[in-house]
C-alpha cells in the first residue's frame, strides 16, 4: 500500500462542511472563515510511548489526537470548524489507518469538524493535528484574565486519566472507567462556548491542575489557592487509590482535559445553572489571590504536573 492509497482511504471517509471551498486533494485547502470572527488555531502532537501506551487501539489514538486539539479550542471558548492531520506511520498500514479514522471521524462528526488536509509520512508512530475554530473578537477565554477575588472552578472529575496511567505503569489492569478517560477524553466544547461572558480566564487541564493553573496565574499576574478537599473525584478513582495518592492524582495528574477557569463570585448562580443545563459537574476549588504561584496546603511543596524535557 502506497502513501496515496492511504490518503485515499482517509479522503473517502472525511465529511465536509459548507465553509470548505476545497478540501483534501489539492496543494492547499481553501476555507471561507465567517466574517467578524477571529480564527482560533491550535496544534498538538501525540507520540507513541510518550502520550499514549504503544499498545493503545488505533481508534483510541485517533479519538484522542483530535480530542486534545478540540480541548484547546474549548479552553478559548472557540467553536471548532476545521482540522488538518499529519500522520507518521512505521509502515503503510491500512488496518491502522482504518481504525484510526473510526475514532478520529466519530469525534469530528460529534463536533461538526471537517478534515481538510494533512500529510502522510513514514517514521516512528506520531500524530499531529492542527485545529481551527471561530470566536468573536473580545469573547475569547484567555489565560490573562484572572482577577484577585475571582474563584477557581473545574469541570468534571480530576485524576482519572492519571490513575489509569499509574495502573498501567504498575503492570496492573486499568479500571475500565479510568482507562476510558485516558483513551477517550471528552473535550468540553459546549462548556467552553457557554463560559464566554461568564469566566474571566480558562485553560484545559492537560498537564495537571496545579501546573496548568500556574500558567493562568503567570499570564494574569496573580496567585491562586487551591483547596485539595474540594477537588472532584470519580467513584472509580476513589475505589482504586487511597486518599493520599488520589489527592496527588487529582491535583497533579494530566490528561483529563477538563477545563479550569476563573470567574467573579457574582457568577456563582450562572455557573450552577450552566452545570445543570450541561449535566456536567462544576466545582469551586479555590480562589485567586494577590501574589504569584499556586498554593495547595495539603500537598508536598514543589509538586507539579507533567513537563516534557524536565
Ligand atoms: P503535497 O505533495 O502537496 O504535500 P500530499 O501528497 O502530501 O500533497 O497530499 C495530497 C492531498 O492529500 C493534500 O490535499 C493533503 O492535504 C491531503 N492529505 C495528505 N495526507 C493527509 C492526511 N493524513 N489526512 C488528510 N489529508 C491528507
Ligand atoms: Mg505532503
């Protein structure tokens, strides 16, 4: 099987949308952005053995590679629209590409995202995706908007994906609920969109709450205090780990792709209503304070999230 056959397999299955003037097949895609909207652009790469266990199912790799990009759009309050896909494969493996497309295109369909181009090359397994979305000027949820007195919120539950990874690293079977969170994260796109005009800043939790919130603090010129006991935990995480390990996973575990955001106290009622409307738990976990850095009393000092090259 040659490169062009692989591309043809992908092209056959990729859905389009009205603002794609020309999709896969030419030297460039031609896209018609909405007037009055800013284009939000993000890129994320997944490498085998670094971002997912090498034996991860191709469909899960496809899902996750798109999910982490849609999560970045969600964290900006942007509406997903288009993506491009760079696939690096050790062999021209049609079965892998078909499985990959199963997961990738299922998530793309959920969010109305069109795959409009890409690149296909040979090398160690790696997937790189660029995603584009729309957000009106002035409405984007940036990292630099947190203000002293705001409260810190997180969506969903924390530590699940890191819990699965810890079980895998220990050679133990992964709890199915935790493994699903690691393999098939849910990008919080509807939440991000709804937080426009409510949240003062937002970030998605890819490297762990403390590490990611520290980026918000740095960009906003503020500090934050986190109440570890307020961090939301799933029943599956509670069942799998004792309280100390669980707290560390919740505060520092990456890969959950929940949103962490800040909002004025006056927005509490709006956020509680939003939580009910989306059927998605939103938890108040701390506050924005003067100073720098993220304080978290119950954890050992210096505990941070995942860093490449660290
Ligand atoms: P070029 O020689 O211009 O780089 P390619 O042969 O790499 O073109 O790609 C041909 C067409 O197929 C282009 O439209 C490109 O965007 C698309 N394409 C290549 N690989 C992928 C992929 N993995 N997913 C989606 N589209 C792809
Ligand atoms: Mg090419």
